């Protein structure tokens, strides 16, 4: 097991829960026991101690694994043609009959911005907390999830905060219609928001913008995204340009003739018998995995929920491979969990379910400009062929039905469970958009097929 975070810990626990009594060796690049990452930003200032996963989940990594080497990062990988692997480290090689990659992500920091801080690890959070404790303005580059979360926490603590976003609206992950609906939250939280302002340089006194102006800041946080931490793998396994490892339905890394749709190799082999056909005995879970969903297409794993749920699926397939007995330990039909991410930012609770497409239209459920909670429904662009089309704003009007691809809830927790059920079938659901748009009706009433 390479990676000692949530995904790594959950995989080891799932193997033991399924009865695996073989040797488990865990390598963790950080020197710490497994901890939960969401509190690093959401509770940056009010929870200075880590949220240890041994307390949160009841899993003690040292009790579950035979050997745990924290502070020992993987530096390279050798894949044996017969299916075995060797992980290279500074302290020597670690051979394995099966490997699970759960190395998570690394924060993006553009070249030349070394004076800026990032926030992804426990050490990052400690450095940022110490810097904010010294006072002075905070400049956050990037109005995404992490940037918004930290800005809200810092402003609530009385700090002067400026968020700088190169795009035309914050929350790019929510799309061009919904993202702008979050812009008023910044002013309401006491945060200055600058949009359409690319940063060209970062220095000790703040940042320089493309228009020639400077924004002063005692602390600069760069929150412009993260990438899977897979550089150590090199060319040993196929990786996407972003560094993800494509996996099948059972989280086994896809190479050669393995089909990405259902995890089966040509000829009907199950995941436990792929090694004979040359597939490496490597699985990937959490941030590093790019999973194919029958519902949503390719689903990146860079969210907490994927790190929590994927390991159980992977553990079943790993056990089948290691025992060589698919009948004794059959990987059940792999579930297709609904993509899910949550955030607490600028005084609001957000949950995004599904995977909206870049051309999807939006149906608001409630008033995004009002004081009450609201929900945004993402509908495939070809909603209701022949019906009145979307307005220039991208908000659907007059359309009767549509295929639901995603749901964003804002301060409306009662819609979360309903959205998960709507999106949890074998295919994307067709919904009655008039019913879905009525905040007074249960969201489940909108389901047509």
C-alpha cells in the first residue's frame, strides 16, 4: 500500500474485514498517522489539532498492517511482466504481489511562486495558521473550493482578505451559470473579490496583477487546484496528462486489452484472473484514480467520498487476485457510487452530486439571490427536444423534461439524500423539470424514468 491517508487506511481495513491474513506493508510519504483532510481548510483556525482517522473511523493502521513506514515516500516503480511489482524508496526496494496506489494529490504552485503558501497537508495547514497568526492582510489566489473555504474562515476571524480569480466568476467547478450566483457571498462575508484578474507574480509583499496593479498581502495562499501525486510512477503505468491512473470498475489499473467499462478483460476474465493476461497487479484508489462510470463517463477521484467508498471495491478485487480464488472471494458487481463533494464556505453549506457537463443547462430550485437555501439542477443540453429552449443565460425556461446530470444544494440538506437517490440508478434519470423547480415539493416527485 503506497499512501497512508484516508484511501490507504480504508483499503487496509477493508482487506482485513474481508478476512485477508497476509502481509500488508504501508508506505506513507508524510511522517504522520492517517488524518482527515477536509478540516484543514474548513476548520483551519478553530481546530488546530489534526482530525486523526484512528479516532474518526476507529481504524488503527499500525494494528491493521504488518509494517507501516511513515515518512518514507515512493520514488519509483518496477512492474514485473508476471504481475508482481517493486516500489523504489530512498530506504530500499519494497517488493509486492499486489500494489494499491493511494498517494493522493499535491497542490499546484506555479513556477516562481515559491514565496506563496499552499494548503493540502497537515504541515501546510500549520504553516498557514502560523502565518495568519502574525496578522496582516491575506491574499488568496483562486476562488475555487479551497480558496473560498479559507477566505471565509480568515474573514470570520477578523482578517482582511482579498480573493483574486483569473476567471470571470468564482466557483468554476459549478459552471458558468451557477458560479456567478456565489459571487455575492464574498462581500457578505467581508471578503474582497477581484474577478478577471490574472496574477503574474507573487512576492513577499503580495501579488502583481496582469493590469499592472499590486495587491498587498502579508500572507499569500495559492489555491489554484491539485494534481494526482503520481510523478513517482513515471512510465511504469499509463497515466493521463493530469497524472491520473485509469482504472476499471474494480479500481484495477487499466493497461493493454483490459476494457475500462466493466473491469473485465477480453474473454470474460474476472478481475482476479487478469494477471495471466499481462495486467499488472496494481489498483488505484482515491485522488489518483480515474474511474469509468456507466452513468457519468470518466469520474476523477479527487474527493473525500471517493477515498472513503472506493477502497472497499478495490479490496474485494485485490483479495480475489491474491487468493487466486474468485469463487471464494468474488468481487461483487462493482457499485457505481454517485460522485459527491461537500464544502463549507463563506457561511454556506454546499453539496454537489453527480457530474455536470460543460454544456449542461441549469434549473434553479428556489431563489439563489434569496436568504433561504436553494438547489441547482443540471440538465443535459439536449433536454426536451422540440420544447422551448434555454435562454441566453443558460437557465432553462419552459422545458418540460430533461435528463438530470448533477445537483448542487446550498443550505438545503433535505435535497441531498433525494438527489443521491435520483442519481443512483443504472442510468441518468429523466425528470419533470416543473416539479423539480418547485422548492415546495419533494425533489423525489420530479423523477419520471
